[in-house]
C-alpha cells in the first residue's frame, strides 16, 4: 500500500461496523457491479475457487455464494476488522464453511491456481503506478492461466474536459449517501492523494503488464469504472 494510506486506521473496527450501511443509498451501483461480475464468472466450474482481493465486508461473496452453492472463496484483506464483519455475514447466511479468511495483502498469501478473481474498489488506494501494478501482478500470480477477473475502481482522467462535471455529479451522489459539505470538499482533494489519479488507459496498461489480457471496460457509474479481463 502507499504510505499515504493506513489500512488499520482507515478500516478499523468503528469503520467496519458501519461500512455496509454507509453507502446503502447507492446500492444500485453495487448491484450493477455484481451483475457484471456474475455474468463474467458464470461459466466457471461447479466447484470453482474464487480469490476476493480486498474483500472488505464480503459483499460480492454474499452475492455469489447464494447463486453458486459449491463455489469456494478466499477472502483477502489487510483489515482484520473488515474481515470479521465478512465472517459474521458468512456465518449468518450459511456459507462460512466455503470461505477462507486471510488478514493479509494478496502478495503474502500462499494460494495458487485459483479459478477466478475479483477486485472491487481496491487498487485506487494505491497511488503509485509501480505499487498498483505490483498489486495486479500479485493477483495474476495466484490464478490459473485464462482465469477470469473483474476489476472495478474509482478512475477518471483528471485532465479530461468533462472530469469536473462528472466529479460534481458524483459528489451529488455522495450527498444522497449522507456526505456533508465538508466531506464533499475533502473528497475533491482525494484524487492523487488518497485515490490514485491514473486515467483508464493507464490502469489498463498496468493490468496488462501485470499478466492479464488487455482489459475491456464494461461499465461506468459516475467515477467508478469496471473492467473484465483474464490471466494471460
């Protein structure tokens, strides 16, 4: 991770406890990402093993586990507090036995030859191009050749003429999620500090150089973009 971002501070127990409710009013955007994810991974074997990088509270696992009852999930996140919430959901919804929880960075886990991976709203916290590419490579290194991957991040070319308009629209969406005026002003400053300001073409080049086939952008909702790809 970048030295500008402290996982233990940003995603500690207090944040983890409220994370699921924080953006509940933006749930339709999450639904779109989950629908694309389901379509991209839907042809996997019945007993597929899925790497969930930066799993957080496990939202995508909750979606997939209900549809594919034999899939196995490796949830990886450096925040123990976030994984604890993910485990609680898995226990409550009856799929804990199909999950492995690893409180670590992806680069530190021993798993290999997994069938697919998802990384949702994770890599934008890596503001350096080298560390972001290394993160994508750590995912590729743990997959079988040809394994499908879905990646979604906050991403925009901040030099693009339409960036201010899309950013302001996004901030209005944040208002609907309960963000106050002070929070919106801070959010404007986050690109290039807390969130990486790499444009779409840069992110795609990073993924390809990390060991994936050229990614295809398949969705956009405000400042969130999603790509489908596979291990080369």
